[in-house]
């Protein structure tokens, strides 16, 4: 049977009008739906923020809402162009198992993200060390966590890598202890050294006066007598106080002529051994 090209050409305007309008409608549904999904996500997140829900939880929940709405928009757009969405959804369900097996890592990242938000291991703004990376938590997304390092680099870490290892949260508590080790020479006056260390620590206004300040000899090392200096500060004051204390202690010990030694080896040569090697 010979194909009738003439009839096909005659139906082109009709097909363009029929399916072209459906295609335009599907594109409009996709664009407008995506825009509405973003607006609803923003409204949802703002509502949670007004309710004083933690920002990490609010953003994570907002991403989940946006994902669900975007999936609905795609299904609606496909239905507009004549694709049977019921069978399409069933096909997605069947393919979901295979995709889930292929994407076990992504699913574990998703589950880890949910657990991190629920158990509040960390939140936005916390300084943490996890998965070999240290930085400030910028965002906990569905699959990964964005960390900003001290030199302003963004490191994206899979959620499962964070949850599977140790998480050190330096911002979880309002106060931290500074641990300093100060070495002085064996000829130094220990009582004088201890008094100078305490004066320098107590003179800093950032040191918490209601906390015990530990200062004492911790080790008789090979080249020095080591003191531990352990004051408490607010977490936000940790590093500025740490650096200032080291500088002030060094200057104070120099003024008191107390030596801060460096590793060295004393070599003693026996004269008897040298004479024994001289031939008679």
C-alpha cells in the first residue's frame, strides 16, 4: 500500500495546532510549575524560620518540599502532552528499584542527611572537623554538606562520609579550654616562671574568671621544663586569645631573662679515650 504524502501534508496544520498547543502548554506548566515550586519552598522555609526552627532543619525540609513539588510538575507536564502518567508512575516505580540499587551511595547520603538533621550533629554556622575536612557548615543538603574552610574554600562532603566517621564540633558548647605547653630552661626559677604565666593569663580580659586556670609543671623533658597553661574562654574568643597569650608569654619571659630553650645535644669527648688511641 502506497503511503499518501498528500494527506499527510494536508494534516500538518491540524497536527501543529493540536500537538503544538499541547507542547506549549506542557512547557508552560513546566516553567510556571518550577517557579511556583521555588516560591512555595521559600515560603515554607520562611515560615519555619519565623517559628524559630533551626536553619539547618528548615533548609533541609525546604529541599524535600521542592523535590516533591518538582516531581509533580514533571508528571503534570508529561500528562499534558498525552503521556499516560499512571503507567509512567508505575514505570518509574519499577525502575526505581533498579535505580536504587545502582545509586546505593546516593541513597545512603540521603539517609545520612536525614539522620544528621534529626539528631542535630551539626548546624549551619558550626565549625566542625569531619571526613578529614575542617570548616564552617554553610549548608546541609539532601545528599551532601557544604563546608567553608578557613582560607575561604568550599568543600562539598557526602553526608555518609561525615556520619560514618568521627565528628568534632568545635562550636557545640559556649566555652572552650585553651591548652598551651610552655617550655623553659632547667636553670629557670620555677616559682617565678609560674607567677609570670599566671599574671599574663589573668591580665587578659577574655579569660573566664569563674573557671579554674591550671598552671603547673607537666614534664621534665630532654631540653626543657614544660609547663601546661590551661585557661577557659568563650568559644568565639578561642583563637584570638590563643595567639595573644603565646605572644604575651614570650615577651614576659624574655623581660624576666627566662630562657625558652630549643632542642640541643651536648657532646662530651673523653680525654682518656683520645690518649688511648695515641701510639707510644
